C-alpha cells in the first residue's frame, strides 16, 4: 500500500508542468532475511513536523510540479486545497475571489472524463464549496473565469462506489484569505511539510527494537532497517482452540518455525472427494461423525491423535491455526536446503537430494523398516515427519500409512487442478516432489509454518 502526503500536483489544463514524483520506501531485514517492519516515524528536521507509517503502508510519496512559491498579495485569486485531503465521501474547498466575476468549477477523473460542474457569478470574498465524490479515487478540480484558472488534485482514500458526484455551493465563508506564502495553482502545504533536500529522520520499529536513519533525499530512495542483532526464535508451543483445544509443539528449522506434528484440525469428516470443496479425512474412517473419527484406531494406535487428519488441497489452504499457514513450495525448498539439499536439486521433479528425507523423518517405530530409518542421519534434525499415508480422490482408497508421508504446499501447479506436494517413503532416504501426478482432490497431511513474512 502507498501513503500520499504533502502533495503538490499538476493537471495539464493550460500548460505542461515539470512534475516529479519522489517516493521513500521502507523495508526491514534481520539475520533470517526480510522482516515485516512494524512502523516508521518520519520526521522533518529542517521544517519540523512528522508522520507515522504502519505496516503494510510503508511507502511515502510526494508529487511535485516545480511551481514557484509566490506571495499572496501577488495573486489575490486562489483555490485552497480541499480539506480534508485525502478524504472519504466528501470534502470542502475554499475559493477567494478578488473581484466580481463569472466562474466555472469543473471536476474530472484521471481519464479526463467530466463528472461534475458548477457555474455562477461570485462577488468579492471567500466562497465555500463541498464536493461529493463517486467511485473514483482521484479527482482534478478546476476553477476558471475568463481571466483566471487554478486547479487542485483531490484524493479519496475509500471508494464509495455508489454516489453521484456533485459540487454544492455553501455560500460566503467567514475565513480570511491567508497572508502566508501560497503555491500558485495550489494551496498552502499540508500537515507534513517536505521540500527536496530537507533533513529527514526515519525511525523503524520491529519486534520492540528500533533503528534510526537520517538523510537529505533529493530523489526516490529505498531504506533498509537492518535488525541484524535481533535474535530469531520460535514459540515453544501453539494452542489451537478451534473445535477441541489442541496443543502443538514447535520446531525451529533455521529461519523457519514449523509445527512439530501433523495438523489435527477436523471441523467435519466424510469420505467423498472434491477438488473445489474442502474435504477432511481420518485414515481408513468412512463415516461422517467427527467424534467417531477422532476415536478411530488401527490396532492399538489412535489414528487421528498419532497421524493427524488428511485434507484435500482446498481444505489444507485454510486449515492452519491463526498466525500459521500452509507452507509454500518455496518454504519446503528452504527447509530442504537447510538440511543439506542444493538449490539446484530442489528445483528438480521427482526424487531429489541424498538423505534429507531421513534427516527430516522421525519416530522409527511408526515407519516400516527400510533405507529411510537405516540411514545414520535418520531423525537428526528433530523435524519428525511420520508416515500418515494418503487418500486417492477417484477410488477413495486410503493407502500407505506406516509406509509413506505426503504433505501439501500452498503453491498451485501449472494446471489449476494440481498443486505441489512432498512425499517421503520408507524405502528411500531422499525426498520426492511434483505437482501433476495427482489432483487437488487427494488427501494429504499438513505441516503448518509460522506466517512471519
């Protein structure tokens, strides 16, 4: 999102003006990469004044025309900047008329379409108008007579969508014409003053820390607040209070926080398939009662408690607790690189890497004996993926519990009916990925990741 403040704007009515846009973009990093900056205080040390930006509104933009500042007495006729600006739904404008004259007021959108107008003879003094906006965000208002012309740009920050734009004359205003310097074609400066080359100070905040930057910008700039001393850490546990209260342990993998267990969220259950409607399953349970599904066992193992639920892709994308998300394909790749796979290997389709599957797997008693658990680095990362199996979408068969685990990513494949996933099998020590063999309708496990960035 972008905040526009201290605007000095142009409109090609009588001449082509030398306009310049200057934007200040604020971002943050820490040892783990990009960070979500909380807020930025911008102070003008030259002129005074400050403003605060809050995430995600971290771009400050000024638009200059280069119009010269003149004294009020040198040009008695002027049009004030609308107030407030930006505005919502309606805003007011003052017009000072030095002598009786016939004036026409017009409003245009940025496509040049005329959307409102007002014409009358006005006597000497200050006149007040209200503009009622329509669905556009940006408007140009012009005030002209046979000898005079001025214009302003008006910004609506919340589109109403339904109003019919109109200008209403409110009569003579009791305000006196300002004696402060004003801008030709423009009113006095808005609440945050800025001139090119002013001494500005930026204070960025992230997770209770702050960093200050000072600069004399004369053109657009990107500013990075480097919180390199900020210690990255994950919470120990997550409490999910949806349906039942469920506690999940958390594992930190480099700069990622993952749930240490397969997700168990089960708002409903059935044994039908879909690629468009959310579907939730418990392995080998074919009923529709969630209480029965949660109590379902294979041998002495409670399936739901041990292996979690299975989800089609639509259900998986919204199943994680608040503040946690289904990992993207890039998140899975970052995890694989962290445990030893090369970036080139992560881009391959099919079986990739060496023994990264063994490193990520855990709890050998749940796995069939094979190359996965026989690798000397089995279970060394503490990530502990387990073989929750899966469900075919066409046949509805549940397969491979104890033999393989399958996990969704949030990234769709080249075909909108498919999505990327990961597969780990007891007979291999590496990791399989693809996005085209099975549709979004199959049932897979979910491991959630913290939604930091």
